[in-house]
C-alpha cells in the first residue's frame, strides 16, 4: 500500500551495460565511481539531540503543572525553531518533539507549526515528520480558546498571527494538492487528522491506535494525548471543511478506488456526518452514483461487485454507518434485496453487511432483512462469520422487534431447542459458539436428540468464552424476553460461574446481568448466588475482581456484610495479591474487621444515598 520502497543494489550483483550476460565490462575511469544520492532532509546536529534529550529528562523531573514546566517547554521549543525540519524528519528527534508537544502551551506550538509550514510537503510525506504534524494538530483541543488568540511575543514578520490562521494555511495547501497528500502513505494520516480537527471531532477509531516512532526509552510514543472527542472550532474551520468535501467530489473516482486515499474519504464521511450532514449526504450520493454506474454484475446490482472488494467495501461500510434511514431503505431495495445470504457467506462482503445491520433503526427495514437472513443463521455460523449473527441480534435488541423469534432460531442453530431440557445449556453453548453435540462430546444422533443430563453438565468445566460469544449473550440479556438465557445462567454451578467471571470475555456477560433493565433484582440474586464461597477467588483475579466490585456497588447492606465476612476470613491472602488488595480497600475490609460498628454506619449511609438516588432516577 502506498509508494513502493526503493532498495539499493548490492555491490557486485548489478550487470553493467543494461544487464545482458556475456557483454564486456566497460572501462571505468577514476571519476566514474557512483556516488550516493544526497539526503533530501537535513540532519539535526548531534549536540542538538543531546540538548533535547537532557531537556526531556529535566521535564520528567519537573512538576506536572505550573509555571516552571511551561517555561521549560517554552524555552526548549524556542531553541528548536531553526532546526524544526531536521528534528521533525529524524526518528529520534521526532519522538522527542512529540513528547514535548504533549505539554506545550499555544505559543511555542504556533511557532513550531509556522517553522514547518514552508516545508509542508517534505514533512507531511515523511514517516517521522507526518507524526509530528499529527501531534501538533492533536494539541488544539486542549486550548480551543487560543485558536484565534495571539500571544505576546509570538508574532513574526510575514508569519500568520494565530493558530487559527496557521491551521487554515496548512489546510489550504493540503486542499490544493489533496490527491497527492491523500494518496501518500504518510501524508494520508495528516489529511485524516486535519479533517477531524477542522470538524472539531476526534474519532477514537483513528487516534487510539498506537503509531509513530519509538521514544528514547524504547516505548512507542502515544499519538493520542487527550480525552475529549469533540471541541469547539471557529466557523472558518467548518468553512474550510466544506471546501475540502467539495475537493473529494471533484475527484471522487480517485478516492473510491485508491487503497490509501480511500481512508481519507472514509474519515471525511464520519466527520461531515457529525458537523455538516448535508455535505455528508452529498458525498454519499456521489459514492453510490459512481459505483452504481461501474461494471454490471451478473447476480444483480453493480454494488455487489464492490461489496466483495477489499478497498471499496470499507468505504461502503462508512456509507452505511452515516446514512439516514430513508437512504438505507433505498439501498436495500435497489441493490441488496435477495442477496443478503450470499453477502453473509462471502469472506469480505460479510463485513459491510454487518455495518448495514448495525445501521438499521426502523422496524420496516429490520423485518425485510430478518425475513431474508434468519433462515441461514446456522449456515452463517458454520461458515465462520458469527459477526453477521451478532449484528442481526444487535439490530433486534436496538429496534425491539423479532427478539423471541431470533432467540428461538439461535436455540435451533446450536441444537439445544429440542428436547426442551437442552435449553438450560444455552449460555455455555452461545458463549463458546459451539453446537450442543460438539460441546458435550456426543456422537452424531441419527434418531431423536437425547435429553440433557444435568449431572453431566454440572460436572463439566465451562468451555472457553469467545469475544463474539460474549457479545451475543450481552445482546440477549437486554432482550425483553430472556427466559432460556436466565434459566441457563441460574443452573450454572459455582465453579462454572466463577470461570465465567474470571474470563476476559465472559466477565462482560455478568456485567450485562448487573446492568440490564430487563433483569430484575430477584433474578440477579438468583444468578449470582452460586458465587458465594468464591469471593476470595474472584477478588484475586484480574477480571473477577472487577466483577466483584460491580456486585458490591449494587448490593444491599446485608449482602455486603456477607461478602466482607467471607473476604475477612482470608484477609492476609487478599493483601498479598495486587487485585485482592484493591478489593479489600474498596470494601473497607480493615474497618470491617477492627471497627464493625463504624463500618456498618458508613455502609448504611452509602445505602441510603443510593436508595435516594434510585428513587430520583426512577429505578
């Protein structure tokens, strides 16, 4: 993906005179020795790298906030202005810059951006330089009020006066060569970050992934330096974003078919959907119109061909996610109706189908999709595409229809619908995505399916809970009708429920039990009762301790006494374990063991506050 790297030929391997065998080697004079091509990027002076390395060490020792830290960063960044290009395009220098930028005030940030702008193409299309520009842009949400503000002493003759003007200048240069920057492997990251900053919307999917060079201690420098996902931007930013969206329209075919530039169009759709819905709708129309007029498919709409393509299918996923209900209905009726089972079976097309299902919000469209897909649930699972089933179950949960039907179809797909005694095994089967016969090691049954043997099931350890199986159970636990699922959970023995709570994926199933509005308090108590006697094991587990904290936070005073009394019997073991130590502190176990009266008074006050809050919220 992107520009193919050029590797120098090894000495002695290159054939002279065009490479033909048997040709005489031409005589070579003293001045014909090949010389290495000059490095297009200046290299930072070694003493500069040493200076910045020491500055970073001093920064780590300085207070986290205060004038001393700001003054240190201000002085360090001021020193690098003359070497901004050299440092930004150097692997070590880039890493140091990113660490400094994470705490930079607006003034030095403006000067650094102003120093890099004259070399924008060289920096943005460079592996290390692109990450520096990203880091500069990602600091803007920390001080939106400073975008149009000029700090004293920060203005230079001929330089833009504010951060707002600097960003707009950067955006103008990117707009004039959008195809170049978007098609470059490194430049595309800058374009995507710029789109988000102009729209005041930081997409977690784009920023959360660790990228960039390693820092001095060998750790990868984090690109994401702040928590907010949205922030205020001046109107000029939104106007610039509108202009960039028009540039996508002019060369829509390039951004649809290009493996790298397509990512920029996908981010543009997400940002425009949040800030400029009309522009987003226009882009979506342009994408669908272009793809619909391309190669015709023998099995229906031309879009079917592009849903099976690695690049265009990702773009169509975003189109589905940002489309309003009426467009989704039209897309289904004009292009996908009658083709859903074929899409579900395809190794690539099943992913955009999942996004289509994730976008459904109307009972009308869900009914049409459900009627077509529901007969193939078992086949889709057998093909190894459980995400399609999860997305369909999620749509039923979100829209609130077809819940009883899909639960029955799932029981049939996992071979635990008949005889009815098998339904009590549905949670282990759903969680591990395993059919009944496979899970319990039964031979193929030619006659009627055998009855479920409770004793055998109780003695069997819980199978591994997969991420997709956990998601399936979480959706089902928010259904309005969840009889078989709850009966299965309440039938689990203590060790099995403990294994579920200690599982990385399975622990979230119990989260759903504790948070679902359709699970009553009485039902929660019945599900969680087998964990009594296993509280210490829960507390000393990474994931189990989190579940125990959630149970504790929702428990009555009487249940808290039971938990604290059981934990107190093995207080020393808890204190030696890092997770157990946290739980002991959370339940105030020391106070419980030494001053029971004070502990009961504290917990009683907490219970009263929670009861008042629940009454206010209508729980």
